[in-house]
C-alpha cells in the first residue's frame, strides 16, 4: 500500500497491510532544515518553505505524512492576536501569542473575511504545495485547535480556568462562538487538499479540568466542531485522558489520538474494536531523548496494546535524532504487519 492508502484506510476503518506511523501534529525536523537550508522561524511565514520542511520528514525518514502548520497560533492570529515568531533566532522557538484580545464575558468579533486573515491563506497554499510535491502518495494533514484550547489563546488562561468554575455560562457563550470559525478554517484546509484534519483540544485533559466539567463545558462544542468538518478527523488530547476516552470517542471524530499517559489496553477495552485509536509514543522523553532501542520498544508496546496507528503524543521536537526516526519506522515495519 502507499503511505496515503495506509493512513486513510486506517482513519476509515478499512483494511491495511500494516499499522501506519504518522501524525496529526507537527513533525518537522532539524535534519530537514539542514538539508534544505531553512531556519525554523522563516518557515512560519513562507508557504514554500513550510511545505518543503513538512514533506522532508517523509522524504528523509518515510514517516507517513506531511503536516502543516508547525505552530498553534494561526487561528488566534486571524482573530486579532499578535504573534511573536522569534525572527532571527537560531534556536528552535515556537511562535507564541504576544497579546490576548479578550476578557471573559466580552463579545468576540468574528471577521467576515476570516479566511483571508493572518496566515490562513499561507497554510492553505502550503497544503496545496505539499500535495503537489508528494504526488498523492503520502497523506497531507493539517489541524485546528479545539474551542476550549483556542479560548485559552484569546483569553488569559488563568482567567479562563477560573471562569470555567465561576462563570461557566460566559465561557460556554464564547465556546459556542468559536465553533463555526474553527470549522470554516478546517474546511478551507480540506478544500486546499488536506486529507485529514486534527482537532487539538490540548487544554482540557483530566489533569487540568474534571471529567464532569469536560462533559458539560468542553464536549458539546468539540462535538459540534467535529460534526461540521467535511473531512476525516482526528481528535487529539494531551495529558491524562484515561477518564475521558469514552467522552472523546462520543465526539464523533474518525479517530482519537492519545499520549503516553493513556493506558491504551484499558482504552481499547472501553471503546471496543471499532474505535480507531492512535498513539501513544512519548514525543519527547522517548522519541527525542531515548535510545533507538527504547524507541523500538515503545513502538512495539503501543502496537501490542492495540493502537491502529503509531503516533507521537504531541509534536515531535525538531531536534529528534535521525537514528530515532529511522528506528521508529523500522519498528513499525517489523511489528505492525497485519
């Protein structure tokens, strides 16, 4: 099978020859930057550079996807936030939000020309360039934030968390407002050529908010967002998701993605064989800081636990050793045959 067939068949719960190894999140590497002479800061503001780096991870290591963008600020920037790109810095620094644009209870103004704002057109172009470069052989992915996580980009995070307890009606009103723009952005990426869309709701694991609050405050708007996206979807959540997996599955995504804190054996038992579960490699502690043998063992354990696709639990840190990326793919090919 081609890498794209393997990934898309997995998301559509169809037959595969082996478990795929791919991501719904960033996986650009320093090795790719060196090969193409591109610095990380420049890649966020140039569609051609972004696409070249996204594709380089497959071209160098056979990791079965190309995913853009590389940072988490695109939607917030389009909604008015100022972003620090750390231009001119030689070290790996991810863009961050400089200024928040809202306080809890304030009305958010959604621009009518949202898809023309900020870097949304740039990401659309990068998706198209990835698709052209990879000739339809490799799946192209993109992502948007979940409503609660995006709210934490627009509002001071401490205020958002406090208000989730004290002023839940005001928080719900904001989350409801964010559903349509997030779906609109996601669908524009799909129209540009993205094969699948990841919804990254990193801000709401059970080590941040309670399962009860997740059900009443976060889940309804996740469901609504996912239902409006016209492409296969992956719902990703970092942190401890062991008490949330059934609610994550109920959100209706094609697959759920979990990190190393998740007990995949227990998750598989709860969700049954029909659920598509992706994970749960430690993206930094093992893939970046571990040895090749530790990467191999982690891949083997994830497959034996029942993942449908081997996926890092977050963005792969760009300074990942080349030998570990090779070890990851070799282990998937060795242990993932169906």
